[in-house]
């Protein structure tokens, strides 16, 4: 259990630092931005309590808001992502799988489940983030394009990170 807590603390610090130092300054004509910090919420252990997921999502969003000078937009988007995470895991996974302390991963839960989990989670986060940032329907097409391109680019970065840290499920239980 201590190992899982330590891994998540290291993941939190590393992803926030990478987001602030590297990805804050990378963008594609203000249409596509990368937000891989959402992996902090997506990769929490399956057994995590709902209160803990919501609290960590809010803290993650506030941390990013502090560096981006946004007034709670990332916090709201992270809480929406936490809501999606809880609902998606409750709907798609059986009870015995949900009771494991493992983090959701490509190797443990299969590629189809993991890809849909990350893609729809990224889409929910970006939809909430960009709609709250614009808060009008004035530039609906530009906002929609920004949501789509940012979601796809963030999804690609998250999948690359997932491939770098891919661990195969052991068939022998070792």
C-alpha cells in the first residue's frame, strides 16, 4: 500500500512539473494544447474512494490553475473528469476487478477498455475546460475544433506515455 501511495505522489509531482515546464509552452496555433496531467486522475488505483478521487482532482486542477493563472477552470474540468472516471469504472468493470488496488492500465484491463477510458476521459475534460474558458457560443466552431484537436493531441501523448510504462499482465500470477 505504501508503494502505491509513493508511486502516486511521484506521478503527481512529475506530471505537474512536466505540464508546467514543458507543455505549457507548446501549442499548435492556439488550437491544440497538451494536458497530460490528467493521467494523475485517470491512473488512480481502482479501489480509491470517491471522496479521495474528487479531492485529488480538485487539488490537481488548482495546482494547474495556479501556474496557468486561470480562475478554477482546470479544477472544474478535473472534477468533471473524476465524475466520469467513477461512473465509467462503475459501469464497465465487474465488482471483483474494482476491488483490486491496481491502477487502470493497458496491460491489466486490455487495450479496448483502456483506450476508450482514456479517450472519453480526455474528451470530457477538454469539453469542460474549453466550454468554461470561452463561456459563450460566439465562436462555436473554433471552440469545437479546439476541443477536438486538443483532445486528440492529449490522447496521443497519453498513449505514448502509457506505452513507455507498459507492463504486461502475468499469466502465472507472479
